[in-house]
C-alpha cells in the first residue's frame, strides 16, 4: 500500500520536498536505457516518498519535460 500524499505541506518543508521531487525525476531518467543524462545520487536524495508523489501527482509528459530541460541546461549553461 502506498502512503497518501499530503494535501497541504508545511511551508518550511515544501521547498526541500520539491528538491526531492526533482531528484526523483532525475533518478527516473537515469534508470532509462536511452537516458539523456546520468545522476548517480538522485535516487538516494529523492527517497521513497518523493517517488510516490511523483507517480500519484505528475503526468508522464511533465516528468519528460524535466528531463529535456535538464539536458538542455547541461549543454548550454
């Protein structure tokens, strides 16, 4: 059973959690065979809760956007 997603996070925990959510998206991209980048630490940083929220709340196209944006940033910045 997956834990439920909190509907209203505490303000002091929201920003750190969004960083963990980004790490979960980076870890998911890293696990792909045709990945755009490799982030060896993302999975450990994200934690299980971030992966749960990622699957429950974000559409696949939103997750893909982050991977493309990350790759673009790595090339041009």
